[in-house]
C-alpha cells in the first residue's frame, strides 16, 4: 500500500495502471474509519483491479459553527485498517494541496442541495460536490463507492455525475449499523455513555415507521407524527427534521405509493446524527 500526499504523486501512481487497462475503484472518506467505510473498501477491492482511498477532512463542507477543527482524526489507525484490507493507494492531501491560494471554483446541484440536511447546513453540499469532483479529477476512477447513510449526498453526487457527463459509475451500499441499530458514523465517537444509549431512538423510530408502512399506512403525516413522538420521548434528543420523501428528487410526499425514504436528523445533546430507511408500500 502506498500513501501519497500530493496530486502529482497520486496521478503518477495511478496512470500506469490505467494505461494497462486496470479498473480503478475509489472510496472518498474524511477518515476516522469504521466498518461502514470498510464495507465500501471491500466492495471496491472485490469489484475493481485497483482501489484508491482518500482521507481528507474537507473544510468547505463545514459551516462556521460546525466541528471542523474537532472532527476526529487518526491517520495511523486508518492506515493500518486500509493496509490490512489490501488497499493499493491512499491519498492524504492537506488543505493547501486541495485548495491552493485564490481557489474560487465551486460546484452546486440545484434542486437537491437545499433540502433535508441542506436547509440546516447551508453551503454543505456545495463543499461536498466541489471536493468530490476534484477528487474524481485527480484519481480518475471507473467506479466510486458511497454509503446509504448519507443518502442525500449520494443522490447529489449521482446527479452531478449524470449532469456533467462524467464516465464514472456510482455505487451506493447499505447502511452498516451497531447491534442496537445505530448507524455507524465517525461522530458517534463524540457521544458519552448516556447519549449513546439515547441515540437508539433514531433507529427505533425508523423501525416503527417501517412497520406502519408495511401495515398499509399511506399517510406520511401520521407516520411522521409517530416518529416524532418516539424521538421526543428521549429527553436528550432534539429533532432537526423528520421527512418522508421521493427517492429521486427528495420532495416531501403527500401519499406513499411504492418506494419512499424516511429521513431524519436528530441532535443527541450537541451531536447531530442522521439516518434514513428506504421503505416500500406493497399493494
């Protein structure tokens, strides 16, 4: 496994592999890796000839009051995990490498970026799209892997790739969860013991939503009301949003017909967690 810190080094390492017709799989991360990330890495290794992983805590997707400086980082631990998995190339640029002086070009996907998480994190998805597009340009992957936990992000990246005619496949893999259902996230490390227990209300509420839909409930308002009641029963929880949306455009649904996504963001103490569940009303 080779670790590089500059764009030039990465291109020089990947170029010969592409010339030989080797397929390139890519997993962009912000580090502090967990089993959710590793599930993407393993799928890349299974699918592609060469696997590249980036580790870069991207400043442009953090708001002024968000946790950029506190975001957990452990490159030694991450490198050990990736080496054991059999990753070929790890790209660990610094901020100046990705955003040199006088950097002024940003990418936006209108119609998707201002919904759900975009409402409470203005500018977040502009930062995500910009850094992902830059990484795609640097690595030149044939296929890139993302997790369903960040469903809005994955949909936005898919739309960006489609709209800009990029010849890159995007594969979205299922959420990896703890035993109690909590979706794995680097931010889970912020939770103390009581907050960790309280965070179980997210998946508990999603399971109830799924049960209601399986039982034939078509009215999103009733389902959302139940989800909110379950979350509100946990004193440490504060809801950012709970919505049931269309899978293609993230618009709120008036009636569930076929597939939909129950999406939520909840503060547990000061820590904002997101989760979602794809549901289907079977006629």
